[in-house]
């Protein structure tokens, strides 16, 4: 998964050709850390159809808020630079994330 | 056949990890099943640990790391898995997990804790991750110099409101009670009153969450007047209590209260022999880390005693080759002591009969199972079945059944 930040977000996410999923995470978010290995697996599995990025909100708080992310974990999907879906909540599961990926590829 | 653990602990929060420390230290083969990648339970979601004795310079997540390390030091195994069912077949219990695994054990300790209660108001679900939160340490970072609302007035709500003032510019606490009344402890109330960043709205609840993309308004409702007011804010933290994680127990036959907490006796046993409950998940007065830890210790020791009694009974009585005379006695009952002396003088072994003594004061499991109400009581057991039952017998009566 590609690590993005406020400097690379525009180019890597908004201008990407493929659909993109961004995993917004933080070090103190245990649910995020728990989901991470599963998300990495999904990123492998769907690497041909979708681009997968992760964004540590540390230092990128304003960027996260500009993307209307104000809680972790948050998985945000972009198609042609447009935000199309935002999954969140501490009960989020890998299965739900995979379902959503399938909708956009 | 798969491995049979002595103790299977469901949930690796403070209660489960304490139980694991006690049971693995007593050399019981111990497994902790924890649904999350990281053990530690609720304390992994908040910062301050102000009231755990002897812990002064540590955060709650750090303390949980120590609990885990301590349990592993004595040999407890922590595995990832969400328990979904417990089947009890006498001494053998089978725990099934969501991903289809099965674990077998002689005893089970349920310490699945509790999770935050949702309010269930309009917009709450929609704005999750967009300003509505149930975990201050997870999300506080987002709210630096912004204004937030905290719904609730118990210990957690007030503690977290105070914590949030390190980040937010203003924290408004919504209290359902009359002015000046909160469920939180006095010391927390004082701290909150003294904090310049905290304001209170009394007699009110959250009625709706509004916003465009992100939360921008909390609609509050005064429960006395029914009047609604819109409070502009950037985040809403909801701490209105917790609900026990017992939904998975409904099919197992473990007795629950109307609110879903597990009913236990003094030894923290549930209604199923060899199945115990510890921590926030059980019906009790105070739900804190220290009481969770205490419960853990009690259940581990109770489970150890249960296993010992059950194994002793199986080996010496149920699986015995010869006929067995079981004498129920108690150190405080003179008659029973006298009877034990007489039985011992009868040289039963020479007559092909084995004598087993059960101290009813220590071993309540077996006396209850065989409904022994008066002592001394003597049972004759042949191939695992009771063939004679004598209450306060004379020596001649005992001779007769031999
Ligand atoms: C915001 C907040 C602040 C608090 N502050 C304090 C404080 O300052 N001092 C204090 O003493 N207490 C405090 N508490 C309370 C304290 O954290 C709890 O009383 C304590 O964590 C209870 O421990 P437990 O082990 O019973 O349950 P939990 O901590 O809830 O742990 C249960 C564990 O079981 C796991 N689990 C659940 N279901 C399953 C399943 N089916 N299979 C496998 N695993 C499962 C969970 O993932 C969790 O790890 C606070 C609580 C909150 C929410």
C-alpha cells in the first residue's frame, strides 16, 4: 500500500486513473491497527483493479478534515477524483470493506 | 482428539487477563480467546488510569500491556477468536468461535466485558467517523481548537470530557439530570467544574445530529420543557453507559438478568457448573478495572477447585474398579467425625470396598450434585451409580449394605 500525505494526496489519489481506496489511520486507533493486515491482503488481492493508499492522520489532520474524515477508522473511496463512499465506525469489518471494493471495480 | 485446556477464558480485558495470571500461575493449562488483535479491553481506549492502586505513572493502555505480559509470563496462551457458543457436556466444555474453530476445556470463564451503548438518535449512525465518536483517545486529535459536545454524565463521560479539554477549545457536557446532579464521582465533578473549557447543559439529551458531510450541529432537547435547541459544534462524543457482551450466550442457557448481565453466585459461578463470569459482563455493583481484576482472581481459583474436585471424583469414585463407600463429613460436625473414625477402623480395603471421604465444607460441588442435605451421609457407589443412600446411619446399617 502506498503511504500518502498532504503533499502527495492530490496527485496520488485525486488524479489517479484507477479507483482509489484510502485507509485513514492513526497510531492510537487500535481498530485501525487491527484492520490493517486484512486491508493489506485486500490491497494485494485487488491490486490490478484498484489503487490502495494509507494516510496517517498525524500531521495530516487538515487534509483528513477536508475529506470529511473526523473519526477513525475511515476507509474512503474515490473514483475520478470524486469521493464516492466513506466507511467508518469501530465495528467496521474486513468483509464490509471487501463488499465496497467490489462495487467500484 | 484435540487438546483439552483446564481453563478457557473468553475475552482478554482486565478481568480475563487477571484470571489468566492466577490460573496459569497455579499451573492450569490456560487459553485466552480475544476477539481483537490486541488484548486489553476497554482500557486500551482511554488514557488516564487514576485509581488503580499502585499505578501512578502509567496510562491505561500501558497498564494493560503489563497485564498481558504478566499472564504470558506464567504460560497463558492468548489466541485471537470471537467466541460464539459454549456447549457444556458435563465436565467437558466446547467453545466455538465465529471463524469455525473449536476449543475444548474443563472450565470456562466468561469475561467478554461491555461495549459502548448507542443512543439511537437521528444522524448518529450517519455521522460515525464524521464527528460522532465513542472513543476519545481514538479521535481527540481531530478536534484540536474545535468545539465538541459530550453526551452523558457518568464517570466515563466526565473523565473523557476532561481529557478532551487538552485538545478542544470548548467541551459542552449534556446532562440529563437537574442542575448540579451527575452520576460521576464527586472528585470528577469538582475537576470538571473547575475546568474553564467545560460547560454544562442540564435537563437535556441529544435529539439529533446534523451536518453537511461533517457534524456541525447537535440538536438538544430539554426533557422538562420539550424545547429543542441547536448547538453548533464540530464533534459529538457519546458516553451513555455500556451494554454487556452477552448476546452470544442466549442459546447456551447461561442465566442473564433483564439487562443482559450474567448472574453469578459468591464464587462467581454461573448456573452452569464449571462456567464462571468475571468483570463488567456480570451483574454487580461497581464496574472498574480493579473489580474486574478481582473477579478474574476469584474465578480462576474457583475454576481450579472445581477441576480438582471433579477429577478426584471421577478417578476415585466413578471410574473405580471396586465398590465405593462415600462418606460425607464436615470438620464442624461431631457425629460425622465419629463416623469417619469408625469407617476407617473397619478395614474396608480388605473387604474389597474403597472408602472415599468428601468434606462437604470444602467440596460443595459433589454434595450438591448428590443432593446431600444432612451429614453424615454415606453413599454406596457401584460402577458409577448410587446403589445405597444412608443418612446418619448406624454401624449396623453400614454393615448391611456392605
Ligand atoms: C472511557 C472509559 C473510562 C474508564 N475509566 C476507568 C478508570 O479510570 N478506572 C477504572 O478502574 N475503570 C475505568 N473504566 C472501566 C473499566 O475499563 C472496565 O470496568 C474494565 O475494562 C472491565 O474489564 P473487563 O475485562 O470486564 O471487560 P473489557 O475491558 O470490556 O474487556 C472485554 C474483552 O473481551 C473481548 N471480547 C468481547 N466479546 C468477545 C467474544 N465473544 N470473544 C472473544 N473476546 C471477546 C473484548 O474485545 C475485550 O477485549 C473506564 C471505561 C471507559 C469506557
